[in-house]
């Protein structure tokens, strides 16, 4: 059964580890992530962007697939199904479809409007027992066509949003989605520490977990980050394993063209990436 991310993130914050949010794109992704979480006895958050939700034939399809897998694969670790970077309309659709956690990204609105819309969603999510993530300061890189440079969040704005009663808060600290450029200056820990000071006990979220050096990840966790999002890294490892299979001509041997065989190396590559991240984040054995 899907659960809200609230309890798993509060435990992570107190235990100084982080729960990974791994974005799903199809059946292989979902199955690989769930099986790895179960094998490692780790809580996990399945992220779905609005673009991926559309690609997978709508939010109800996603909910049906995930609920079916939890039952059929006998998954007993805590699993949250989370809308990633949702619009206000998208958030309402996912609540209706049966998601257990929602991110409303109001970072591109003026702060007053971000506060007002977040406030409305806090009320709805509280009534339904869902967790809610808010964002202040846009995360850089490209997310569903929106390109940003990676702003630093204003700690006072973070405080205003945190006080609305959100479950978790994503604050921009120079992190970006996708691959990091060679001249990336790194995470801004002063901003993170200032945000933590202003927001108190609210678990913080680090977006763009692909390519951030391990020592920075560990330092961010020590400063209150309890949820780290990973997407690009799984995509890259899936693509590399699939490319290797085809370049070696394995799709031309016997029934190698069967999608179950063709996608198997990529599936295993996702599992390996997720395992590596769960070990780094410290969530193994915490279910």
C-alpha cells in the first residue's frame, strides 16, 4: 500500500540519512526501483514528472501499475508515489488519481502567489493524509522544457513557505537537473545552513542528485537534507547498457530482439544505480 512520505522523511531527518526519490518512466524503471528497495530494505519515493505521467498514459495508469506491482511483487518497504515539479492543476489531478505525495512547484510565481497556492494544497493534502513538497528558488537545468540556471533560495521566503505546514521543502542551493557542466561551482552550503536555520524541522529536499560529488551529498545530508532526487543517472545507465547490448549484436542472436531480453541489461543497470545511491544516502536497512 502506498504511504505518504512524511514518516519516512521525518525518520531520515532524525537519523541523518536521506531517502532517494527515483523518477519512473515506464514499467522497467518502476519494477527495478521497487525490487531494489525491497532487497535493500530501504524506504523509497517513486517520482513522476508531469511529462512522464503523460508519457505513461496518464496518472491513473501510473497508480494502477504501481499498486499492482506492490501487491504482485510483495513489496513491504514504505513506498510513496510522488508528483515531481507539479503545476497546481497537475497536483489536483494526481490527488484525484491516488498519488500518496505531491510536489507543487510554485517557484516561478511571485512569492505571494506561491504561498497562496501552497496553502490551498496543504489543506487538501492534510485532509487526505498526503505529503506535500514545496519549492523556493528554481532548480537549474532543464525540467520538462523549463531551463533555469540554479538560483539560491531566499531563506526568509523558505521560512514563509515552511510555516504553511508543508511536509518537505526543496530549496535551490545551486543544484541543477541533468548533467552538471565542467565549470559548476558546487553546492552553496551557506545558503543551505541559512535555510535550515529558518525552517527548523522541515525535511529539506535536494533536486538534481545526479553528478553531485559524494562528499557534497554527505555534507548536505548532515545539514538537514532528507530526500534526494535521482533521475538522469538512471537514464544514462539504462541507455549505456542498452547501447552495449545492441552494439554487441545481441539483438540479432536468437530471440534477442524480444523486448524482455532487449531491455534486461538496462533494467539491471537501473537496479545497480539505485543500489549505489541508496548506499550513499544511508537508507539501506531503514525500512
